[in-house]
């Protein structure tokens, strides 16, 4: 005998195995599956064929996973890549500040800057600009 709840639970396990692990998308997909099934049953199908038709309509687990990946699903590798990019950017900003602040302090103290301070100021500004840009890119990085 067909058990709808067991079939839905098995379908959800397939989605989990395919990589859709967060509760909100799983619940939303199940809701869509149940609605599609209800429409099928109103049109005259029995429970099992209605479930099978709804699964075909909503999609098999691997098809759904591919669609999630297309719209921005991220893997752990992508998360770590983002973390490294953002960390490098923040490091650039901090090193830039470490070069800029002493140069500005010398200018404030002496009223002038040495050539080394000017070079440190320029390099610090470039590091801050590059680090800020890198950090921004890390936060906005999308899967191609």
C-alpha cells in the first residue's frame, strides 16, 4: 500500500543527499510538492500517480540541486574561498593603515614628510584601496 508521508520523507532525503540541506528551501519545496499533488488529485488521479506526477513537475533531487546551484547555491569550498578573499582584503586594509597612520603622525608632528613617509603613504593608500576592493569583491562574489 502506498504511504504518502513515507514517500515524501524519502523524497526529502533525496534532496538532502543532493545537497539541499537548509530547512527553508526543503519546506518550501515540500509545500509546492503537496500543492501540485492536490491539483493532480482534484483532476482525478489517485494518490500514488498524483505524487509521482507532482515529483516530475517539481523535479527530481538532482535537477533541483542543479537549479539551486544556478541561482547562487554555495558549497563549503566557495564559502572558504570567500573567507580567504575577504581576509586578504581586510589584511590589505590593515597593513595600509599601519603604513598611513605613522606617516600622517609624522606630518602632524613635524609639519613635513620625509621621502620614506611619502612612499609609505602612497603604498598604504594603494593597499587600502586594493584591500577594500578585494573585500567588496569577496562579499559580492557569485557563482559564475
